[in-house]
């Protein structure tokens, strides 16, 4: 058993563990895996052991799924030429090419249409509503996180790729996605390169009381303006914690988190092509009523 304190200190970038975790003195392997998570973007040029994809898929399918409708699918890309083409469409990121496995998780409502066909029924009005897309996106995210944790439990590394939404039409064509299926994000998986990742560390996150509200929103005993004051203090503290982390990682010139976040939402161009996603989804049969 391992003491949780160092893992919690690393996760929050502070010498003090969150008070809520104080009673927990030791971690089991599952908690250790979760708390040690970091994105891996440098992979060894080595294939995955036989059966790895199947085990990751089983872990993904073990995640919760709304009403057991299982409204997600994934495309496993291992062919270097196809992976390279996918990489170009996903921000042209080299680590996608280097990873032996690139999983593209998709919202999949086509299967429910097939289930209706099996019984001679039309797909039904319910399939056309935004709720069904939301369900599919949630299901896919839960499944992918299970796969990611399973990969890390096996000693592998992984990195999510939101840039799978940068050029959704082209990626759908490349992967042969049918109507009512759209790519949501990718997950690159492989053996971490120990040389390239020697300096990598767990990235701090926002303070717990910034993201966890107890009973009701902002119910921590603050008076008028107290929530805003606490948030301002939390954001300032996080800017400092992440700046310290970036300096330790040799990125001392990186902008603060709040500055980078503000610029990430400032313009349509900052969406990197994802502003057309709703239009593409409608083209692909997601009516989004």
C-alpha cells in the first residue's frame, strides 16, 4: 500500500493534501493509477502485446451506459498509412503516428436504427432529439476513460485527441463512418518512451473547492460576493501553481492558465475548425431537435 499524500500533493501542486482526503492513509493500485495519470505524447516504436486492444475494448464496454443502449463505437487504427492520414486530420500531431494504436471514439446512433429495422419499425422520433446525441457523447466518454485507465494499469501511456473534431467531414470519410455516426475524440495508446518522458510529471489541477460544490452551488458559507472572491483567489493560485509546474518542465515562458483559457474561447478561429461541427452532425443524420 502506498501513502496517498504525495500523489495528492502532485495533483494539486501544493504541499497540503485536500482536507477531505486526510482520513485516507493509503492507496490501492486503482487509486494510484488514477492519481498518477498524465498525458503521454512520446511512444516507443514497439507493437502492443497481443490481446491488448481486446482487453482495452472489454474495459471500455464495462463502463456504465445509459439504459444499456450502448450508443458509442470506436475505430481502432493501427495501419501506419491510415494512422498518418488520420494524424493529418487531427492537428497533424506526430505522436498519433508514433502510437501503435489510435482509437477514435464515436457517437453511434446507427445501431439503434438497425435495432428498429430488425423489428420492422422506423427509427422513431426519439432518435432525432439532442438528448440522444448527448447520451451517445456521455457513453463514449465513459467508455474511453475506462480504456485509458486500463491502458495505464497495463503500464501503457495514452493521450486524448480532441482534434479529431477539427475536420469532421474528412475524418468520417477516411474511417468510412456511416450515417448517424460521428467522431468525438481520439485516444493514442502505446508504450511510453522513458527517455522522452523522463521529465514529465503529473500536471496540477484546479483546487477542489473550485470544482466541487457541496449540496448547492457556492454553499461554502460565503456572503454576498464570497463565491466570486473565492473563485478569483482559486484562479490566481492555480495560475501560480501551473506556472511553477511549467517552469519545472522547462516551459517557463508558457502563458498563465487563465490567459491561455481566455484566448482559447476568444474567436471562432480558436476553435480550429470545430465551429462547423453542428452542421456536419446534421449532414450525418443527427437532427438535434
